[in-house]
C-alpha cells in the first residue's frame, strides 16, 4: 500500500472507505511541502483543497485585527479543509 493510501486509511474522514475508492482517491492527491510559517489558507479564502498532514503540524491561528490567537494545532494523520472543499464554501475561522 502506498504512503498516500496509508494516510487516507488512517484519516477520520476516509478511513472506512472501500480500498478501491481509497486507491482512486490517492491517484488524485498532489504532494506539497509547506515550510514553517507558511500560510496555507486564510480566513475568507475559498478552500480549493483538502489538506492531509503527513509530517509535522499545522497551527490554526485567528488573525483578527489586533489579535493573533492559536485556535488549534493539528498533527500527523489529521486533515483540514474538507468541509469547505466539499461545500465550496468560504473559510471562516471561529473560536469559542
């Protein structure tokens, strides 16, 4: 099994799908590397991808005017952007 298939199998979103569907999805996945400090998506963007974290972590930051607040930290085998991607919605950041 490829590392991309393995990543999909371990994800909460795709882990229970049939192996053939996972293989088909893995063929559509594009590998990207983001360096520390890189903004991947900003609040207000139209999300155009689902992001899987293969290595490292992603910090979700609220950058409201005058505020920079860490909202959440995502780790290996987690994903983000799926809700916005599948609904073609704008990314809105909210926190309690």
